[in-house]
């Protein structure tokens, strides 16, 4: 089923005409109302009337997360505060939070985009969805909540954490849809097993919509195996609108981008050069009809590939592959680029170890060292050092073949790595700056 057939199956020529109209409107509005971005354009000698084709977007300056921090809280808004009907913000764990806001029209558009996402995943009337995201300044819970309601799905707004109650309500309410981070889905499955749940008999879960943190195809397979559901991916970020920028349909050939509301580019991260469709690069988005917080060429730091071919599902909107990594998550270890997603793929495709892991980076004797801790699943290995050593060496060799560097691998007992029940999972700990500050 397609939620908005007129927009989601639009011929590309019509879509591009609509995008150009939205691009011109956004650039004019931003230039007139957002001083910091007007200054960026003036510095490059660019004015709104210079935007005549979609390709002209490449002449506009980028926006970055730093622009949000520099203009905290409301100086990057295109409307006065009294016109905002909703304000969200990031956690601000690394400084001032990133603040985003919505007019009433923005919220209606956001709800429309979320209705598309949940419909793409096969969710609709008769389903009951349990939202295990935390409600609050975080955009995820509210975005999905209103989208689910708009398609006629019942919503259980339980929020994050409280895992035993989550499972109880899933059983008692007949929950069919789980909304959470992928890492929490894995923890739910683990806890259900510990409590003796027969998932096929006691729960009616059939599909999950997971996002808010990077996850690999190997993790998808683990979630589907452990929870006995279909796991779907969706993408968004608060700076753009929240979740709703793209979502995966039941053909599982990428996430459909809401191109009628966002213009997407991929660029070479180091050069900023625009890449062709099909080339892997950093995603850059321009909003086309946001009123409160327009963004122009916003650098997401997320790495993906764009496919503009029509999908077997009938939608013509471009698709993006699952995020392969983040430019700012990349670790440089002795001159080698390492993405945490590469490590996850190896670990989750290896027999005998579980999906819970931690990555630590140290600098010792002026050299970087990468340590990976992962739980083994067979507790009998505690009494069989030879088998444990053999498994460790097998996985270590796999990591070396993929990464090209030696990794110190620690296989640890089940349940010894901390689980994340609320918010995004933190798996990477770079201690190099800590050690420098001590010296």
C-alpha cells in the first residue's frame, strides 16, 4: 500500500519541477529571514535570483551542526518564536543542544511524512504499535506517534526503558508493531528469553520500525531471528525534521526519500564535490517547504548511496542505502580508516558470539591501539580455555581481514557488557584525548 500515491509515484520530471519551485522558495525565505545564512551567501556573492535550476544548489554554502550551536537557541529560525507550536532539542551532551522548531504547517507535513514511513513498513489500521522511544525533547517518539495515529494504528506510548512492563503490555495489549532503537530491540529479545517468553505463543509482534542509531544488516538479521519479526529501517535527524526523511518499503531495496520535501545530494566528504547517483558519499539535504527551520545543504555526516531507479513497489522516489557509517564516527588507527559498522558486521556474522560489544581506542607508547570486547554465547567456554582461545583467534583474524589492522579482541562472559535501555547505544569509547590531557 502507498500512503500518498500522487506524490510517491510522481514522474521524475514533475518531481524535479516541484523541487525547483521549493528550492527557490526556501532560498528566498532563508536569505530574507535568517541573517547568518544570508551572510554566508553574501560572502560567496550569491543571491536568491541566481537559483534558476536544481543544479544551482551546488553553488550555495553548506550548513553544519556548528551553525546550530553558533546560533543557539533561535537565531537560525525563519519565524518569530511566537509562531512556533513545538520545540525539540538534542540532548546537548557535548555542549549546547541543537534546537529545532515547528510551525503548525510543519507539524502537518511531518505527520504526513511519518504516515508514509509506517505505511511503507506495512503498518496500518488494526495494528497496535508500542513506542519504546523516550518522549520529551527527542523527536523520534512524537514523530512516529502522530504518523501511526494518522494511518489508523493504535498507539501504546509507553516510552523508553521498564523492559519487563514493556513485555507485559506487549502480551496483554496484543502489540503487533515495535518502535525502538535496534539495540533496545535486541535487549528486549534477550530479556524475554530470560523470563521464559515463548514469543510465538505469547506475543503478536510482527514488524519493527527501528532507527535513531546506526545498525547493520547483520544486526537486522539478529533482531529478526531473536524477536521473530520483520525489522525495517527509517532515517531522519532533528535538524532536518526528525524521523520521516526516508523509510524502507516491503521490497527492502533501500529507504525511499521524501524528495518532494527534501533535495538530496551526496558529496565527497573531504572535497565537498558533488557525486553522481550510485557513488557512496556524505548525504546533504535541503528542505523545500519547511517554514520554521529551513535548512540548505545541511551536511549530515552520514555515509550512503543514492539510487534514483524506480522501486519494484511502484514508488518513484529515490532510495538511499542503509547508512554505512558516519564521517565523524570514523576512527583513524595508525593511518587506517576504521568504521564501527565494519566491526559490527564482522562480529554479528560470527558464530558463537552475541550482538553486544564495545570498542575502546587507546594511545600507548605513542601508538594507537584498538580493543574490541564482545560477549560469547556459549557459557561452557568458561571451562574450556582451548575452545575460547580458538574462537577468539577466528574472530580476530576476520577483523584483521576486513580492517587491515590488528585488533586486541576480548571475549567476555554473557551479560557483562552494559545494555542501553533508554536512548542511543554507546559502543565506541575513544580514550586518546583523555590520555593526552593527563600528560
